[in-house]
């Protein structure tokens, strides 16, 4: 079976109380968090996989990447 790997832009917001909240603009409602940057990325990867799997089960189309414009982008 052919496997396809998709890439999505994620937006990471540092929380005032510590940790990060992560959203995926192309996947409405796909949100996760983590105590640190690496944990937040790991958790959102799992959330994305679950989101896409659910869409497939429901026989819904999987969204492709949408362009996001940031006012103050941070590249890590």
C-alpha cells in the first residue's frame, strides 16, 4: 500500500502559564498542547494523524495545506 506523507503548517503559541498551544489552520478544530516545544510538536503530530484518520473513516476529504500569513513569524 502506498503511503503519502502530508505537511501542515502549525501555529505554536507560548502560554503565559508555561507550555505551548498548537493549532493547525488547515484542519479546523485540530488543537493540542505540550509543556515544552518538542512535546507540543509530538502531540500535534498525533492529533493530526487522528484527525485525518477520522476524516477517512467518515469518508470526508482530507484538506490540503492552506496559506497562512503571520504578522511576526518565528522560525525554529
